[in-house]
C-alpha cells in the first residue's frame, strides 16, 4: 500500500465506519496517547523498565499502525499529501545530513544501548 493509498483508505474508513473525523485538537490528543503506548512498549522491551502482566497484550506493530492512522487523519484533515511531503522531507534530509552523518564517528561504533 502506498502512502497515497493509505490516505485514501483511511478517508473512506472515516467516512463510512468512523462517521466523521475528530477535530484537530482531539486527533492531536489521540496521537499523543498512541505515541505514549509505543513508548511504553519500547521502554519495557528495549529499556530498563520491567513489564507488568497488562503489558503482555501490547503489540508494537499494532501501536505503530495506530500512530500512522492518526497522522494520516491529521494530514487528510489539513489537505496534506503525505507521499509528496515525505519525498520533499527525504530530499531535505539528504541534502542537509549526507556528509554530517557519514563524518560522525559515533555512527560507526556499534551501540550497546540498541539491544
């Protein structure tokens, strides 16, 4: 599924199953909540926090998809073509960071914190 197809699919789902888009502020709050759920999983699976029994049902892929869903909703509501925006963003990052990252010795060393 392309980003454009995802935007179209979410828009159809909202207009049929979801009834209507939440307002921008509600969607921003929902996005914050979903990012918090991703953070919780990462902190427990890759950080120092221990898991609780209620964490067993958490699924990182599902939570990341929830984040994408809300980001797509916000883009649709504000008329942003995410595929085009992503392409421009990658071009900006490539022009700005290509030499900077290649010259960063920290990126050549294996990190023990990523496990």
